[in-house]
C-alpha cells in the first residue's frame, strides 16, 4: 500500500462529489487525514466521512460556500482547530458558467456567482491557508486547459478564470518557496460528472478533438493531484500538469 501521506492533513474544497470526492478518497487511501468543504449537502458530507472512517482513515466535512469570501477565509482556521495542522490544500471548489459574451439572454446572476466562487472566494481560501500551512506544504489548484486555449464558443468567462489560476499559482510559488511550500495547477480535462451532465451535448465537438477522444474519469485526475501532494513532487512548483486527453496538443 502507498501510505506516503501518513501524518499529513489535507483540505479539499468542494469535496462531496465529482473530482472533489475522488480526491478526498485518494488522499485518504494514502494515509492523509482529510478535511473537505461543502455548500449544502450535509448528508453527502457525513456519508463520505463515514466511508473514509470505515476504511480506517480520518475525515471531516465543513460547511463553507466559497462564494462568501469571509466564510472561505475562515475555513483553514476551522481545519487547523480540528486536526491541529494543515499540510495540503487542494483548491477544487468551482462552478461552470457557459454562454457567449454577446448573448442578450446571458444569466448575469449566474456569472456573478461564478466569479465570486472562482476568483474572490478561491483567493480568500488560498490566502488563509497559506498563512497557516506547514513548511514543506502543498497547494494544488484545479484548473483547466481552457486557460491556455478556449477551444470552443461560450467559454470566455471560464477561460479567463482558468488563465488567472495559472498565473496565481506562479505567484504563489514565488511567495511561498522560501518555506518549501509548492504551488501547482492540475489542468483537469472534461470529465463525465454531474456538473457537466446538462452540457455534454455542447461539449461533444470538444471531446472529438482531443488526442484521446473520450471523457476522462475523476480518478485519473485525482491520481495527478495525489502525486503533486506527495514527497516525489517536492521539486515541482509553479507548474501546470495537463490531465486532459491532449486538449492542448
């Protein structure tokens, strides 16, 4: 068994479903104690915690809506109070908002929430975690190749958000390098999760243009996250790892 994360405490934002839940399971399987945030589903959070504990691990869910920057900023302290340390942050919580910029029927309320989650809330979470994360810690931001290449119409806001994540990680790597804290991005490719269930038809042409023309799995992306969280990635920082079927090839 690979238990290289034994003794480490991780926080995964947006951890009750999709890639977030897969990452919680993958980190716990490697020995980490795992905290995770959720917005509404306390039942799903408790179910995932019970699953991890039944397997001999330690896990706990914390309610925090990343759209609320104040709540996001307080999350790291709550984890520290519960587990006594914070060694790994996986900033996964996000939402998608699709729509052309010239669409007169754009749902601007949706896009306002999108930016609150993916910009202000994300940065509040990272800033708070950076202040308390242990030396030799790991910060992993979940991004997308759309930050490099939009690839299709209706994704301008998503592309802008993901490009910002890439730049943010490079700045974090510089700011935190003296403490040997690494900061990297995983470019997650299209995955068949409930978050994209209503947009699979729209994304069909994008899938067809991948080098590996299929939907990815959450476990494939979570494997990259756990690698960057582990000791073998100690000399990798300010980097972006593409796990996207060759989206940008």
